[in-house]
C-alpha cells in the first residue's frame, strides 16, 4: 500500500461524513494491473506520484 497524496477531509465531507483518513492510497495489486494493462499510464503515474 502506497500513500500517493492527502485530501482535505472537510471538502469531501459533503459527499460522506464517514471519511476516516486523509490518505489516498494505491495498492500493489492496483499498480500491477496498471503495469500489465496500461504501461504508458504507469510511466505517467510514476512521473506524477513517485513510488518509493
């Protein structure tokens, strides 16, 4: 699991009041899917959200 950014929970509370964290994550399974099925998008994603 990788945290790619944080959200402002007060902004999103109008959608749902039940947001428990401000972390936006991507899982290893999601990364593998992007690598396998959308390789150009993966390269773009790395440019925007460097994975550590």
